[in-house]
């Protein structure tokens, strides 16, 4: 019962959060609006990763595979067929879920756990990257430039630069992702997923089919991640194999959950805020430093170095993430 | 599943299936492939030679990684970054202090041993009892930090170090070895040969250290059973620090040895890091000899795959081998099922 009430509260928080975030574009524009949009995007990706890596306990080091499938499905549907990116988004989500089930089935079938599972997901993502790099049908290493489509901008998901509409789209997608995860985790299936994470043998002994529920978590997580990939393509108008399937992408997807708090609903959103603000802040700092720091002008690497230091510090001092640790402290108090 | 009283596991069935498929492929395409191989003999011999020489370096990188995994149970994502660090250290010594690249080993290896030991002592030692993922993330964060500080200091401009004997050849007592060597019609660049031989020598040294000295015995005891080792008076934490130092020293040696034939960027170590994971899994986690053999195998797979199927990235074949190993023999080629 305690668990049920907690997820009901999560739904309330979600509704309130969306209401609070709707008027944000009235106060932000330009660079700050971009930061807000990226925060929501990586919040979405982090929440999606967290379903598999946190709640289901299957640490994925290759979510770029799902992100890239969503991105490429959208790019192909829009560029080669002139269809709406929403179709690409749905197609990408379905394909990513199927790929996730394939990877998950093979890995679970052969009993891969922990580090081995992480390495396997990493390997599958890298294989996709290398295949796409040499596949002429998807423009090989050149990637896709998304052409400007005519028609209703809400159908083509193309808005003028700096338009707040991107913000509303990604806010809605993030809310949808959170809703899916909250509802899934408070359902019977969600309880089974948690029980398998805690003790797979015990859960199996009680009649829960571990394979089925682990695959469910993987499939939903993959589909949601692909949605993020589809939005990415429509927002940046460009995708190539490294941007879609690179190891760096996998890291960026899992980082919000780690920094915010693995296995919590809100951790990845908090984590995304911290990471994007720090990352974009240091990028901006290097681009136009204040007078007393002008040695930093144009020095590349500082922003990622700060990322690296942040990860080290979080693991050392907040092993349960910012949100996870805070929640624990509050409960203890 | 049981067939005629013999226990048949799904895994062996899968292996059997793969074997049959391979045989069928061989029958169908074998003749053609053979004819192709005869036409392209030089390409193939060259691929074998290049793969072998490169594989030696992979071995050295992977031995450090497998040592760290075997003893500390940490999957080290900063291994490639340590390699880049060692390479930049050598680069600075060659550029600014007039060292020869091979002489700089005397500095880069001890330096990286010290840095590795320090990282274990100050950072990783605090998370030894946390889940694997946290240790993996810590080393990953460290890798980002090292690579990007290198990027800030040296920029992304590719750097090169001259091979010192390119013009003069290597004076060896009465004779002088002029490169490149000719091996059955294939070309073997001298710096690559030196890196290969150097890797073998260092591998031998590491093997001797682990098998024949009391320090090595203590390290192996810690790997086998930390509690038992502590009980007989071995300082487990000290062994962890020394082992991590040894692991980074190995990758430092590898980095300095490849410097004369590889252009250097802050991210140069990354691909070696990835390949070392493949090799370590292939050779069996913690198996130093397995890493040696696995490294050479992966070098061959990469180059032969690239020669047989041009147009596809060479690394693709490495990952195919990786996934097959993970799924079918996660204990490694030489490991026993636990």
C-alpha cells in the first residue's frame, strides 16, 4: 500500500510539475531556452534508461543503439519518403523495442549479468555504429541533413529557430515518458520487475517469469529512448552514425540517472538539470569568458573535463545520486 | 536436454549449429575463397603480418587491463586515457628534453605506475565495496577528465614522434638492420616490429613477476581469495595499489612503444581501451596469458577481416567476435566454466 501511495503522489507531482513548466518559455529565450529544451530531452532519455538500468537493474552501456534507431528511422522517413516525423518516431520506437528484445533475449538467454551485460549492450551499439558508417542506403558516414518540409508545422515538427514550440513538444514527450514509467512501475508488472531486480531466483520461485518482465522493461525503455532520438533529429536537423550510436551518446543517456539517482522516478530529471546546466554553462564560459578568466577563451575540453570530474565526485560522495541521497537524508531525519 | 544419456546444453547445441553453418559456408564458398586467396596472396600475408604485429601491442594493453580486473575486480575505462597520458609524457620528453622515444620508457613507465597507484589509493579504494557499475563510472569519469585536460593542454592537433632509426637503421653489433623488413613478400615496418618484440619482452617480465616472485605470489593470492590472503598477513590494500600501478605501467609501455608509428591525440587511447575489453573477455578475465594470446588473435581478426571484406570498418569483425564470445564463452577461450 505504501508503494501505491508513493506512485499516486508521483502522478500528482508530475501534473504539478508540467503546470509549473508550461509558462517557462515566457521568461526564457535564445540560449537559455535551448538549455531548457536540452534539459528536458536528456531528462526524457535518463528516465527511459532508468527504467532498464535502475528499476530493472540491467545496467545498459549501449542505449545509443535505441537512441540511434529512433533518430535514423525519423531521418529516413522524413528525408527519403517525405512523411511526417511523428510516423518516424513511432516506427523508430517499434524498431528500437524489437532490437532491445533481441539484444535482451540473447543476453539473458546466455545468462549475462552486471558488467558482462553492460559490455554486451556496448558491443551491440558499436556494431550498429560501424554498420551504419559503411551502409550506403543510410548515407554511410555522411549522415542525414533533414530537409525543410512544407505543411502544418505541428505535423512536420519543424518550427522557426528559437521557437518555444520545441519546448512544448519535448515537455509533452517527457511528461508522457514519466507517465508511462510511473504507471508501469505501479502496475503488477512493475512490482514483478522490481522483485526480479532484488532477487531473481526468489522471484522465479514464486512464479514470476524473469525473462518476460526483464524483456518488457528493456522494450519499453528502448522505445522511449527512440522517441528522444526522433526529437533530437527534428531539433538539430542532422544525424550521423557517431552522433546516433557513439559510445559518448550512451554515456550522456545514462549520466542523468546516475547523477540524479538510479532507480528513482525523479532522479534522472534532477540529474539532467544539473548536467545540462553545468555542461552548457561551462561551454558558454569558454566561448565568452568574463574578463578575469579570459585565458579560457576558446580552450576546448573544459566542459567535458567538468563532466568527468562531476562523475567522479558523484560516485565518491553521492553513490546514490543527488536526488537519491537527498531523499534518504530526508527520510532518516 | 538429454540425448542418449549424454547431457546436452543449449550452449553446446548452439556451438554445434555454428560449426555446421561454418562447414556449409566452407563447402559452398571454400573453392572460390581459395582461388581468391591465391590471387591476393600478398594482401593476405600483409594482413597476417600487420595483424600479428598490432596484436602484440593489443596484448600488452590488455594484460594491464586483465591484471586489474583479475585482482581488483574493476573494469577500468580509464585504461586508454592512461595510455594517452603516457604517450604525451613521452612526447614531451622527446620534444623538449631530447630523449629518444624508447629511452623515454624509463620515465613514462614509472610515472604511470605512480599515477595508477595514486588513483587506486586515493579514489578507487573508497568504492571497492560499491557495485561494479559505480567503479566503472568512476574510471569512466576519470578517463573523461584525463583526456580533456590533455585536450586543454595539448589541443587536438595530431602529434607525431620521429622513429629515430628511420635513416640510419638499427646498429646491432657487427650488422645494421635497415627497415622495412621483408617477411614473405609483406612489409614489416621496423617501429612496429620493435613494438611487437618489446610487448613480448614486457609480457615475459610480467609473467615472471607474477609467477616467480613473492610479490607476484601475494598478488595472485589476493586475486584468488582476498580474505584468505589477509588472514596469512598479506596487506590486501597495498597489493591492490601495486596491481593497479602495474596495470597502468603496462599500458604506459604500450603507449610509448606505439608512439613512433601512431599519431597522437588525446583520444588515441580510446580505441585501444575498447579493443582491450574484447581481448580481456576473449582471453578470460584476469588471465594474463589469455590476454597475450587474445591480443594477437584480435589483431589477426581485425586485419584479416579487413582484407577479406573491404569496405566494412575493420573493427566490426572485432565486435562480432566480442559478441559471440560474450554469448557463447563468457568465461573466455581458455577459462573453465565457473
